[in-house]
């Protein structure tokens, strides 16, 4: 690399130096929080009188420090002249007649050069990568026209990924908006947005009147389940997981039937999960179900427990609780809950189930596109 590029470093600015307007700036943290292959603008700014290292269009930047070698060996291209580059950034200026900037950034992020950078990064708690490490690494490259074709291909793929992520974010924002509009606010008995044909006030009860705890055990032959906030209830022995647990006391584990609710060990963050599986869970979990199952819709209550206002209400019964301790049923039972008639519950549940399926589909599309990019990075670079 030292034969085909020049190296320098950014100047040390921190988040504390940022302001609402001024000179556009790029700090190394953005490589992790908002990574882009090509950076053409920045929403971070420094005061107008700031000096330091300004970008030249085509500069390639690589973090000088990070938490792991894999994390640090990524690169972006600054596509605009005049952006202030913060400290902890290695700046690479490739020889334009030999090396294309986008191709170089892709090589550093996924090609053989990436592997070399990973192996050269040093440190334990914090990993460091110096310009001298990058300069000593080898890069293989085809002709400039082929480099540019490769760059164009991956730029198009990144655009597809970005579009999928925007769609995913938009759907999640819409869901949060609907969760606010389709459930009554504190002190009210009707929501602001409602399906036609429904006009009655919603009913309010204490949770102790609406739900009952489940404490049945002695089913050690059933699969062990765990509650997760990202995927709901999952099997502990799923081959893709590494959740260790003792197997000599399974007889004390609580029974969970499909349709029961489980309060997870992150209950203070809203970890109320509807189980779609029958199995057993650790006695540390709180399990409950409806007092009258025939008059309630689980899809409605699944969304009810994920609302921000409900999660806020948990603070009144979770004072001092952190990871490792769950809400007991007696704690939860003191909270008041509100609900409409069963037909309206079903309409609300169906609506949010459809929305959740759309979100899951966009998440799967994003994941598939990222996997495709990773596969191409391995196959198109030597």
C-alpha cells in the first residue's frame, strides 16, 4: 500500500466540539454509528473558525482505534472536498492513476487487504491500527476500468441496502405512531384513531382482575424456552444459540403454553413476551395468562404490552430493578389495563400483525442484501 498511496491522520475533535451549524465534520464514531461506503455529506458540524485537516474528494478513511480487529478494518470514501476530518482517523490518498478510491475502501472492508489489516491491528481493551500498518499491507487490484466497474456494482448494492433500511425504519416509525393513536391516552377511554363501527368506551381493570399467574411445574420432558425482546420466545437448544443452563432441576421449571405471556429478565425495558410455543422456563421468569381466555385476543395484548406508555408505567413497579431480576405477578397486578370489546381487539390485533409481518419482510430483505454483499466481497476480491 505504501507504493500506491499517501497517508496522514485527522485532527482530534470530540462530540463536545460539535455545534448545530458551521463547517461539516466527520468524526470517527460515525464509522460505527452510521457507516456508509461513500460519504458525500455530514450532519455533524464544527464552528466556522475551526481549523484542522480538510478532506479532498476521494480520500479513504479507516478508523485508528476500535473495540475489535474486525470492527476497525472498515473503510469509507469521503466524496466531497472541505469536510473536517476528526482524530482517530487514518487518511489514505490513493494514487489516482493506479487505484480507485471506492475499490480501495471495498478491499479494506472485505478483500484480502481487510484480512491483512485485521491481523495487524493490536491491542486488548482498545485495538489500534496505524498508518504504518496499512502502508505495510499488500493490495491486489485489476485495471482501473475494472476497479470502477466493481465500485459501481457495490455502490448500487449499497443503494439497495440503504433503501431497504429506510423502508424498515419508516414502517417501524409508522407502527410507533399507530401504537400511540390506536390506544387511549392516560385518563382517556377512547383512542384518537379507531376502526369504523366501534364507538363504545374501553373498559379499565386492574391487571389482577384481568390475568392470573401460571406456576405449574413438573414438566421436565418439555423443551426449555427463553424470552428475548428481539425474537420473543425461543428454544434454548436452538443450534444457532449458545445459552447454557443446568439440566438437573428442570422439574422446578414453570410450564408455558402457547398463548401465555412471559415477563423476561429485562422486564423494566418492556420485556413482556407472548409465547407461540409450549415448553418450560426458568423459575426466575413470571408467567401469566388471561383469567377469561375466550373474551380476550392475544394479538391485541401483545401490542398493548409493547407500547411506550405501558413500558413507562412499569417504572412505578420496577424501582431498583436491573438485569437479573424480573417483575413478580404481584408487582404487575397492581397496574391498570384498558381494553375494548373482543371484536375491536381482534381488528387491532390483525392490523398490527399485518404491520409486523411487513416489518419482518423488510428486515429479511435487508439481511439478505447484506449477506449478498458479504458473499460478493469474498468472491470478487483476491
